[in-house]
């Protein structure tokens, strides 16, 4: 997992930089992140019901938060698991 992808997704979402978010969707190796971005952008562009857009936005933000927690936990495990020789 690439921690930078999640930071970028959060930044682009916060700043409403949809073009950059679309580029990130194509370039990321995390297929779940790409799918969450795809669903949100599709809803944002084509959905008339704001509650659907909001649902996809919150789903994307929850996934970014979850993935960041996993990356930080894995980084902590790697730091403690490898003894310095």
C-alpha cells in the first residue's frame, strides 16, 4: 500500500480537484481506492440525489481513513520487527 495515494486522495477530495482525483484513480495500485473514487466521481457528476453523492463521499473518506490506519500499523510493525544490527 502506498501511503501517498491516500494522502493525495484526501487532499484532492478536500480541494475538489476532481481531475487530479481521476488521474489518481487510474494510477493507484489499490483497486479498492480506485473503485471508491470511481463510485464517488460517477455519483458527483451524474446523480441528482444529494444523499447518494454524500453516501459515496463518506464511503471514500472512511476507506481512506481505514487504509491510512492500516499503513501506519504496518509501518509500526515493520519498525519493531526488524532489529538494528
